[in-house]
C-alpha cells in the first residue's frame, strides 16, 4: 500500500515537470526509554531479510516503478551506520541494485550530527568523507561547505568524489531544463503570483479537503445535519475558530482564511462559539461556559485534536490521548447536550478516541487532519 501511494504521488510530480524525492528512514529499535532518547540518535537493528522484505520495497518501488529522481537520507542509524554514510544503502542498493539515476541529499544537518551528536565520525572531515564516499551528493545545511575544503586538503576526499556528486546534481538540473535559456520560456516561466489564487486552484483546495475527511462514527445517522432542521448550533473546542491551525506545518500564504465556526455560520444563523480550552494543550479550561452553551443549543459540534505544539518536526508525543482536559471537556459537553454531539478531530497523527467511540452521547466522529485553507468550508 505504501509503495502504491508513493508511486501515484511521484507520477503526479513527474507530470508537472518536477523532480520527486523520497526519503530513506528506517526506525526499528527497542522502545525501552525511547521517550528520553534524542530521535537523531536512534539505532535501528534490522536483519538483512527484514530490510529486503519490509523496509526496502516501498523505496525500491519509488525508484524502479515511480521514477523518483531524488533520495533523502535521514538522521538515524541502521545497524550502527548513519543512513547518509551507508555505502551499502546509497550506492550498492539504490544506485546499483535499483539502477537509481538521480541525486542523493541529506536531511537538514544529518551530516553534522554524524560527528557532532552521534560521534560516529572522529572529526568533521571524516563525516564529510563518510557521506561523499557512501554516495551522497549534497547536504542540507552548511557542514560540507564548512569542512569540505579541509577534508580535501587532508586527503580524506578526492577530486573524483566531488566531481561525481556534481555530475549527479547538474544532470538533474539539465533534465529539468534549467539550462535551456531564459527561464520565462520554460514550462512554468510565465506563472505570476496573481495566478496562485485562481478559482480553479481554490476549488482544488476545497476538493482535496473534502476528499481527505474520514467519517469514523455515525450512529443513527447523526450526520449529515439538515440545514432546515438546525435552528441553533454550539461550536465548542480549541480548534473550532483557528484558521492557522487548519494549515498544519510548512505552508504558504493561504488565499482564504475561514475557520470551521465561520463556515458553519454560513448555514446556521444562531451559531455560538465557546473555546472551552486555552488551546489544544488544554491545560486551562472553561468547561462551565462550554456546558452552558451546549445545553442551550439544538446541536453541538466539538472541534478538538492537536496543533503544532504537540506534533511537528522535532516534536514527538509521549501518548496518544487528547491533550490536557480535552477528553473531560468532550464528555461533560456531551452529557449536557440535548442531542448526541458531533466530534471533529483536527490533527495529523493518530489520537486514541476510544472513549468517544464507546460514548452513546457522541453521535459522530469525524477526522479531518489539517485540511488546509478550505478546511473549514469542507467540514461545514
């Protein structure tokens, strides 16, 4: 399934004239005290058979079937070797066995940690030599720029190591047509900033948000709500009126900014919003106000979940439950509501909502992820 999904994604990027990249990251380790371990120090212990049968196939499919032209090696080590310094992985397997014809980059600062954090290399110059000789072509960060000259002067890397990396890098740029004269005559050379928010693009954002929503529970046809039968609605929860939360991480300026509460106001005139918690962390709550709003409305929609303080790059969670007092807020609001409530989860990673599944006063559960600029409209 992973291989199939990645294959489709790569084909879409290729159709747009892009250079798709996949990332090598194998993480299979003992979980004892893993919460106290820096994630860039993880050492996965994986047998050759497990690599061949379980871990490699999705990446192999990306290269052989999907035509990926870029590979990114990650921070962690596999069987003691940093992935960016693993000649067997990058050169023998990817370039040799899979006939990979592209460039290999590190994740950002993945070269630096080989010496500075992991202690795998004895000196910065050794780290530079390890990755270049393993088959990596470029590093995200300034480590090779800082230590590459001294590595060459000390004889730890050769001119051929450098030339090989440059050949791989410039070959990709040539294949992309970046040297074919004036850039404005290239495929995307005439795209202006004012074209980004064209109606067709905003329609696509809405469709993507709608298609990404998953209905996890719908007892007794709790959803969809009938516009003609809903005279009042209480929107409750820290994620109900936050437009930036819908965008998740790594996003550009949105063309529109509509929260779920604002979108629901377009359908129900008597709509009330109560945050209930200070934020997704929910360590300060106003459950009393939320309970009052729930008891006064015909319907209640709860917007709970996570935000970038719980999950993003460099941030991991130690548990799968909803943060802070969110579960308590949901249960007390459900008890006070006139009808079974609707629970909408805005989050990227998994959350354990078994309590909501088993609660008959929670009629429906919807997972919406971080649905983007049109997410509020899509949910409504």
